[in-house]
């Protein structure tokens, strides 16, 4: 029976509903790093993800779907792609979707292929998919915008420039230049080659030098390229063209403030604007931020408080006041502002995540772990969900709730293989912190059976194997990691340091550590390893040189233990004891320091 490919598109939609894009990877240790920067007062909550059914519906407007036999083979391919995507095998899913899109000429399936590639951060494949999507739906602005964004993200400025020039030309004829330049600014934010983007912006905007929006865009990209004089000049010109435009006023002040002698001028611009427009919320907020940047915290706080009086439900102002209170060592006051933030009515657009993370940080640093756990539990699904879940589980584990912490990690929703590996690594860390080293190893070993080439799991698995004296297993995992990532400095270092610490295969250890040092010459841990292997080889002067450098870069107790032992072996006992005493004050229960002192029979 003849059937249109719309049914196949429905299968694609079903596939898409189970496959979110992957978020950035963060180690369990990094999960506690709270970002506390505030959005501008006018910022709104990030747009909710488009429902997959709506995405397919949107694609339906991009042309009439081709009339194709929905053969068993096509249906099988789509189901196979769906399963591959759900397993985290983005490569197989992408290949299959692209094959079906080419054979059926259906733009919606090409779009799905692009989404899968973007989720896997495979730029080249994403570009291919977006090019096919635009070819199949040439009138689709969504396809064009995705392709432009991908070209920009991969640094292909020459490819994207004609398309951007066409977009601006269309905006000139439609009278929508301000909107077009705003969109262009958002698109170009992803470009890594900031100098190239600034040069391209100058070419694209050359016909529009009398348009304030063009000058504002030029100032933004000059600043991104660190051409601060040009940014200030462009912003001044935008202000001349639109002296009452709040955006131009704020941009001029912000860019001029970066000049060595521009602070007074920048503040004057905003002061005059506020005299004319005393109810300008964004203007007063910008004024407060510049005062804060100048270290005039009390004046900044007064401006923020005045802004809050004008807009008591402003999330950005509440967040800024919380930051100021925290910087002023007033955690209770910071907590008060942040609670007001999260308790704002649901009708107030905002993202509660930064405030929840900030609240958790304050509670944790105030030695209130259960309160921190409660705040972290409220972090919604999004970029910070997995790091927050990991931090919550680690705190639970330290509080003795080991099995409950493991359950939290196992119940967490992972959007792809990287997040699954991250959650497994965190479960292993919870067990390691509880001194259940064998269980920690078993968790990682089971994870590697499912994800044998996971970079994150291979490294953690090797370290877990070392802790239970499985050196052959450790070496096998690190060798595999080196095969997959020849530039992984810490894989070479871990293997070399393990040999050196056990005083075995010292020549090989030194070769491995030297390779790590070639890749990361200023890494204090690798410098420490080189010092340690040289110590094992009785080259005390060079060992001392490396260990002093390592300790200078990062005065950690473990490095102090090694440095002290070298000094002790060189007969400089007083220096060694002084160093160890200082280290013991910082970490009296450090295992490596205690073992070193016991082995050398040293009393401090």
C-alpha cells in the first residue's frame, strides 16, 4: 500500500523524543564550582526546548513531504536509528538518518540527522546534515540559520559571509535592520576567531554606518576581538546617532569604561542618562555594575537597592545584591536575597538554577551539608542538573548516606554517554570516599563493559585499580586511554608516577612522565612526578629543582611530603621538618604526609 513518508517522520519524532543533546562534561570534583554571574535586569528565562512534535510540525511547513513507499527497509532503518540514538551511538544513528534522508528526499529526516550530530558535538557531520536539509527545503529559514550557525561554530567564515550579506540585504529591503543586526550578534557570539569575525562584521555593515544598530554590532565585535579603542569609537557613534536609545547609552558606557582613561566618561554618560530617565532600570543597573567594577561597592549597593525599590521582583538585581553581600562576608544577607529570588512568582521570567547553586554553596561553606543537599535537589533538568546531582550525592556520601547517594546517581536521567560516564564516576567516588575501594572499582569495571572507550571511565578505572593493587589492570586501562587520546598528559603521568612510587621500571617511568611534561610543561602534578622519579633515581639536586617548582605553583600537602623527603635525604633535616610542620597544620590527617613521617621515623 502506498504511504507518504509522513509516517516515517512520525517515527523520527518518536526517536527524537528520547534523545536529548549532551551537555558539557564536568568531573565530580568540578561539580561544586558555582557560577554566580547575574543576567541583565531585562533578561528572561531561556526559551523552553521545543517539543519534538512541534519540531516536526514546524518542518511540515517547509514544503510538501515527498510521496514515498514506506517500505519495510525504510521503517527498519528509522527504528534502527532510533535505537542507536537512545544507546548513545550517535555515529550509527546519524549515518542511518542521512541515508534515509538522501533516499527519500525528506527534509525532516535530514533535520533529525543534524540534531543528532549536534547532540554528539560532531560539527562536520552536523554541517553535512544541515546542508542537505537546506538543499531539500531551500525556503526554510530554520535550515539556513542552522547552517549559518554551524559554519560559524566551525570557523568557516568565508562560507557563511555570503549568506549573512544576503540576510542583511533582505532586512534593508524589509526595513528590519535593527532586528537583523541583533540576530547577527547572537549568531557571531559562537565564533572562535574573534578577529576574523570583527573583520567580517566591518565588511557586512559597511552600507549601514548611519544605522545605530549596525554601530552597536560593530562595537560588540570590536570588543570581542579586544580592539577596545575601536569598540569605544563605534559605541560613541551609535550614541551620536541615537542619543536617547538606552541600549546605545549602556553600550557606550560599557565599552568606554574599558579604556585606560575612560572610567569617568563612562560613568558620566550613565549619570546624564539617569538624570533624564530616572526610572531607567537597565541604565541604573549598568551604572551599579560599573561602580562595582571600580571597587565602589557601597555606592554600587545603594544603586542596586534603589533599582530594587523600583522593581522589587527583578531577579538580576536580587542576584547582584546577593553577590555583594557574599563578597562583604554577609552570608545570611546573601541567603535572604537569594531566597527572595527563588520565591518570586512563577510569572516572573528567570532561571532559578544559579540562585539554587549559590544557596547550596553558601550552605556548604557554612558547614550545613543537609541544607546544601536540599537546595541542590531543587536544580531542574538542564545544563547544571547532572553536576548538581553529583554534588548532592557526594555531600550525602560524606554525611554517611552512601547507599542513598548511590540511588540518587542511579536514578538521575543522563542525556548521553558522557553524562552516564560522569554519573558512574561520581558513584565510584562516593564509594571511594567511604573507603570501599573494591566496590568503587567494580562500579567502574561494569561501566566500562557498556562503554569500553569512555575516556572518563578509563582514567578513573585505572586509578581505582591502582588503589586495590591491580597494577596490570591499571596499566591496561591507561595504555588503552593513551591509544585513544595520545595527547592525554595525565594518562602518561599516572602510569609513570605509579611505577616511580613503587620504585619499579624507573627508566620507563621517567620516559612516560617526560612525555606528560612535554604535553603540559607547567602542570604542578606532573612536575611533582618528575621530581619523584628523579628522587628514586638518586638525582637529588634535579629532583629538588622540579619539586620546588611544583610546590611554588601549587603548595599542596602531597607535594610538600615529597619535597620534604628529598630535603631529608640531602641532609637538610631542619628545612624538611619546617615544611612538613607547615603542611600538617593545613591537613593534619593527610595520609601521604603521615605515611612519609612514619616511614622515616620523624617526629615533628
